[in-house]
């Protein structure tokens, strides 16, 4: 069916009280394993691409063309959105041009008026193109691909200013962090999420930093309106552990074990298992 906007799948998720997973991609292996898993599980999916990952894959056009071709050649029938993760203003326009179906404009580091103004402009552009737009208020702690956040919680009034523009899905800083959570992490700020929900009603919300959030907190977040959960680090850690095991067991030294298709295969299987595990928790299996 080609790429779709994330809007419809997220509205369905919010109504059905489950969340669609956004899994970030880095290369062909990542993309293929996520697409194959999502098709097997009949789950909708969002492929996230950070600006760093886009550059690594030689540019957003390469990414968009690869994903579109893979959807066709793997006979993927479930809804797939290709989404820019934590985009800059310029990055958003590059992805619109390259053929993405969804973008995130991360204006969270701008003063709220500037965040609102730029988001408003992009709402218009995305509406014309039939694309979904994610905006952010407050920041996600930690670092992802050079995007560093202090982890300030979203101010519900500022949040409402962007929500009132219409046409967006919204990510809120609610104590979530990119990467691994420290042992002394106090957990998600459900009090902030509840205030946001009270101000914004039923719009689909986005939870970043999906790696390592305990299942009960994920379920509670979904019950409070979260309809999209981003996962990146967890697939990287699974890939790393499986690849390390293969090499440490000396399997790369036996026969043609050095062949990249063999060397990367355990990592690919590990990504598939992680995606499946997350989709089970998010409740998105069979919802395509
Ligand atoms: P993690 O790397 O913590 O899973 O976060 C992913 C994310 O939020 C992408 O925007």
C-alpha cells in the first residue's frame, strides 16, 4: 500500500487504547527486520529516522526510496509511516521533499512563541501533503543522535497552545529519557500527563524514550492518551548483544561465518524479537 501518514493509525490506536510503536532505523538490516516483523504480526508501524541516521544512510531520499521499495518487494500490507524523528526546521522540509509520510518538528528548545509559529507553518504544509506532523513541548532528557534535552516537563498551558493549532500529534516531556534509564529514575510524571490530558482532550500523545520503561507505566501512559511510543536504544542493545555473542563464540571464524549476511543475522533476529516484545506490550498486534 506504500507509505501512509501516521494520523489515522494513531487516532485508531487512541480510540482502541493501544499504542503504535515507532522503531528507529539505521540501515537496511534494521528496516527489513522491522518491516518483516510488523507484517508477520499484522501491526501498524512507524519507522523513525533521526537526522543523524538519515545522514548515515547518505540522505533522506535514499531512506525514502529504500523503504518504499522494500514495502513493495517484501509485499508489506500493513500501514507503514516513514517519520523524521526530532527534526530541525530545515530537516523537516528536506524530508517533505524526499517523500517521507510523517515528520516531527522538534521546536522544544525554542521559546514557546517560536515553537508555535514554526509548528503552525508546518501544520499547513503537512495538511496540503497529507502528512502527519508531531510537535514537542518540554524536552526528553538524555541524548539521541546529538539531540540533547534537559528533561524539563511540559507546561500544560504551553502544550495547549500547540494542541490548539490542530493538525498535530504531540510529544510531551514527562520525565522520560532517551537511552537507558538510570537506576534512580523516579518514573514517568503521570501528574503532568493527566494535566495535559485535561487541557487537550482526546488527541493522540507521543511517549519518547520507550527503552526500559516498565510495562505497568507503559500501560498507564496508554490509558492516559499515549498512542505512539518511540523505541530506539533497545533495538541497538539487542543487536549489539547478539552480534557480540556470535563473535565471542568464534562463529565468524568458522567456514564462511565472516560473510556479512551471516555475521549480521543474529542481530537481525534480535531486533525482530525486540520489536515483537514491544508490540505485545503496546497492544498493537493484529490492529493493522
Ligand atoms: P530510546 O532510545 O530511549 O528508546 O528513545 C527513542 C526515542 O524516543 C526516539 O525519539
